C-alpha cells in the first residue's frame, strides 16, 4: 500500500465496473422517467436537461474513476 487513504486501485477498478454496468443504466432509466414526468419541454431544453444529467451522474464518483484507466501504480514495473 502506498499509505494514501481511500480505496486501492483494484477496489476502484471493481467499483468503477459496478457503477458503469449497474449504476449507470439505473440512473439513465431514472433520468428518462423523471424527465417524462415533466410537461414536455422544447427540444433544446430537453437536450440541455439530458446533457446536464449526463454530466452530473459522474461527479460524486470522480474519485472512483480517477486513474483507473492507467496501470496499477502499486504493481511497479512488471513486463
């Protein structure tokens, strides 16, 4: 361990997979359902709502996704 608080790289990688495969589809369904409950906005307003919701879902999980695409920093230089 590197002594940093928080999740290890492996744990962040697993959680990011769970969030993308389970959490994101659930969020999409909830967002579409929520917007459908409103009176139909104009095309551009609806587009802006979906873009905003599309960006907002990831904000609470930034720490999970940070550095996951890179190699394991704790593995060292294994070739």
